[in-house]
């Protein structure tokens, strides 16, 4: 962590009634050009809350416990979390690394090589 800086404590949001409903066109966008920026790419795994990608680290406090709980429930996984899992479009692998730290055997792939280096 950056000296003296702490990430705020987050509580996972309420779940959506349906995770399979289509997202309305124009309600979300992804700027894949950010992957080519060296200054941004070097901050993928930074704990500094002022870095550009700090939001992704903050999101992990909500999304990783959710993924873990739902996968264990729906797949009937025992505590050891057996199996191999693939995250397609992983960016810098922030979720991939967090899930691997829980014991999942994770592989992340992304069309942009820069964030994976």
C-alpha cells in the first residue's frame, strides 16, 4: 500500500434481480485504448487509491466475494475450489489474481498484451 493511504471499506451492493437481462445499448462503454498507456498500465495492481485504476481494486471487495459465493453455490464446489477457470478479457488480471488467491486455478487472457506484462 502507498504510505499512509488506505482503501475505503466497501460493502457488496445488493444483487440485481436478474444477471442475465440484456444491458441497454449505450449504458456502458469500455475504453480499450487505456491498455496502451504505459502510465496507466503500470498501475493495474497498485494499492494507491489515487491511481487511475484504483477503482478496479475497490470493485474487488464487492465482486470477488459475490463470484466466489455464486460459483460455489451453483457449481457445488467444496472449500478447495477444484477445477480450472478462464477469465476472458481479463485486462490486467485484477479479478483473476484475486480469485486465484482464494484457491481457484485461474487463467486470464486478454487481446491486449500490455496490461498482462
